C-alpha cells in the first residue's frame, strides 16, 4: 500500500467521521429518534415555518421561468454546460412539470383557484408551513451543504471496497451502494435518492445500478417507520413491525434486480461507457481493507479546497431545490387529488381484494384501497387504515406494506423522477405493484403469527 501523509489521513478520517455522525447516528430529540441533519432541519424549520410556503413558491417560480428561458437556448455539449445550464436546461416534459408545480404552489399560497388543488388534503398538505415541502427544503439545505462530507473524502471508496463481496453477488450492486442504503435506513429515503443521483451523475453507478439503488435501497427511515406504526395505533408492536419490514425489504432487494423492469436497464454509465467488472477487482498484494484505505486516501487527497467543498455543497442545495421541489408539488398534488376526490384508488385496489382474502386478511375490501393509495403518499395508507379498519392484524399488514412499497409520488417517487436516475413513471408504477405483491404474503404470514 502507498504511503500517505498524516494530513491526508486526517482529511479522510475527520470529515468522514463528522459525516457519519451527522447523517447516520440517531439521537433522542423531543421524544423521537432523529439524525443530527434532521434535527438541524427541524430547528431551522421551526424558526422560519411562517415564510416557508412563500420561499418554496418563489423557488418554484424561478425554476419554471428559468426552464422556459433555457428551452429557447441552443443545447451546449454536456461537457461544456455551465452549472445553471444543467440546472435549467430540461426537456419540454420537465419544463411543463415545473410550470404545473409553480402554478399549484401559487394557488395554495394566494388561496385562489380550484379548492381541490389548494385543499388541506392536497396541495395545502404538501405546502403548509409544516408540510412535506417545507421540511424537504430545510433538510435539503443541510443535507446538500453537508453531503460532501460523505462524498468527497473517501468514505464511499473505503466502505465500497469492503462491501463489494456482499453487495455484488446478492444484489448486483457495487459495494459503495451500502452507504446509500445505510443513509436511507438511519437517515431518510430522500437522502438515499440524493446520494444515488449524485453518484450516478459522477459516473460511479451504471444506469441499472442507479435504478436498482434508487427504487430498492432508498428505504424508509426508522423515524418515519415509528410515525407510521403510531399513526395506525400499534406503537407497542414497533419491534416486530420493523423486523418484518427489514426481512421483507431484504427479500425484495434480492428479487427486484433480477426481474423486469430493473433487469432490463442498460449496464452502462451516464456517459455511455459499458460496465467494467475489473474496476472492482482487487489488485495483486492487496486485501479489501488495504485496497479500500488506499482508494479512500487517494480520494481525500484530491479534495483539499474548502472553497470547492462549499461550492459543491451550494450546488447540491440549488440542484435539489430547483430540480425536486416542483416535481414533488406537481405529482404529489395530482396524486392526492385523485386519492381525495375520486374513486380511482378504490377501483385500482379491486385486484388486490382476492389476494388479501386468500391470505386471510380481515376487511379485505377496505384494506385493498389503502394498499394502492400508498403510491400517492406513504402516510395515506396509515391515515386511511387507522380511520376505517378495526382489525389489528389488518392494520399491521397495511402499515408494514406501506413502508416496504417505497415508491411514493409525494416523496421518493417524485425525487426519482426529478433526478437523472433512469426511471420513468411507468417503471415506478410497475415496481410499486411488484413490491406490493411480493411483500404481501411475507407480511401477512408474520401478522398471522403475531395476532
């Protein structure tokens, strides 16, 4: 192994340890377990919540206007694009989505237009002072600024090399993806998507790998899981509930990369390079630890500039704000309108009724609706199930399924569509249905043992 100076070792260890502390170590705060980044976001959100709806709306308006202006600008070579060209130069579809997101946001904050858009159950839910978008904006601020601690100083290179023997054969993924999964599990699914998107854009994941990680490993955090099980009235069952979710999640992570649509994604990088398995091979004379350390220290040695660290962080924040917020507002509001004002999810839930009946789930018709509505938002199944279902067994199944589905248009689904990860709305719908169908028998079996 090459020799490195003490300053390089410190440059690897100090930022990486701070990054692990901020993104992966939960603390009890206000009676809830949260990671420091989320605590910082909540503290700031509490101070500025009155101005957050307007702040988010202004950013969405700027995103829409910028995208409209850049539609008429000649495309630059991707390698020659400035940061702002990359930020605003999107195709017609995403420009329209950004315009819709901005229009919906204006309707909510000014309180004009159709009630179904600005209702507290739809757009108003997403853009309220304490709503999802207000929280996402503050979490993006801190996560974006501080993500370089995980990305730039060798942590991914070190763990990636160590985990390759597990992740590649089991889940068809590079070892470094274990960090994305861990950040999601302990921190938040949105952080996992952001990490994955950044790694994909930087050329570390192929299209297939990015799609697998984004849809399979951006798992629901422990914190959100606690909220779901409490909402459905079964807080005392948290440990068996979360153990069930983890078990079902591992089974899904093993199966999903091997079946359509993820199995059909091209194994090439964002720049068109094909996947090269020798990139993860150990050089002669190295073991996984020494090779991981050398990779990590080499990476850390290249990132000595504080100015570049801050610039990277600010670019992350703007990328998240402009790219993600309008998508969450547009798709989330439309999905919530369908859930609240139409019978779309009632009819979509019909095919699940026979399966639930075969699995011996009481109140199968009501449960079927809640299972499908999870595509709109993770909390909707728990909210609806807690209101209309008596059976504890059924409520347990609804809660566990809602957490293992992962693809929620108001959060992770919207983030995936807003990112450069190569998945479309049809992919997400198919993955959502497959995850539901595969997870249901596993969760139902555990539920019958418990109740």
